[in-house]
C-alpha cells in the first residue's frame, strides 16, 4: 500500500551520454547501493519503479537507480525535449505517492544468489590481494566521479593482467566512456597497481 510522503522535488542533469538523463530527487531512493536494469524482464522482480518506467514509456532502454537519483537511458530515435517533462513528472509523482522503488526481499534474494551483485566493488574475503587493490581504487577514485555523471563503473574480473569492468547507467553506451576507460581508469590503475596491464569494458 502506498502512502503519501513529504513534498518531493526533482531536477535533471545532463550526462556525458546524450541518450541518458540523470533525475535527482530530494530524498534517498536506494541508499548506499545501486541497481541497473537493461530490460523489463530484469526489472520486474526487483524494482517496481523501473518496471513502471519500462511499461509506461517505450523509449526507455535502461534504468539505473542509485542513492537519490535515477538515470534513464532512451532509445536513439527519440529526442529528450519531447519526453523529459512527462518523465520528470511521472517519477516525481511516483515517489511523492510513496510507491516502492526497490523490492527489498527480491533484491536480497538476488544478492544471496550472487553476493557481489549488491556492490561489485566491495572487497570480499576471498579476493586476491591485487583484486582488493583494484576494488579499493575504483571505490575511492573512480566511483565518485562517474556517480556524478549518473552512472557507475563496477569490477567484473581480473585475469592475466586484464581488468574487466561493467559500465552502468549513463556510462553504458556513452560515446566518451572508451576515452574515460583507457585514458582515465586504465592509466590510474596501471600507475598504482603494477600487475594491471590493460582495462577493458565487459561486453554487454
């Protein structure tokens, strides 16, 4: 059952990805965590908000929820000026009416099946020492910057000198993400961690 909440304000921020817009609210939606949905099927069991966005708007191709913002990525053949007002008002009303953002039980089940899905950059007890260093660098230096752009960069694997990262939210499909990955993140990790030879984006 939804319950009305305090007045909700919302504003938008452009991102480096022209297909993605960041919608920032004055309340926390998913504190200290994030969830990335690339399809209705991914969203249906976990996020009522993302599910509604996919169902209500056929231009939506990705929904990323983190802290106090939602990043919505649209399909290429649409323009934001035709969509943004309605999208902004929908999210504002949805949150103000107290509808659920994330189904915490379903999310907990997903995390139980794959503990690293809650926060792929969190250090695990069985991580190799080099993996711990990589995750610490991502958390301390990379994540704050990309979060400001409406996205996330998450650790996927490290093997034979190659770090593979997942690009979420506005970072996924962003024209400048390759430059950021190679010139920014790869340069940082190679300087700080000798074992790192290359950084690659995980194939979607």
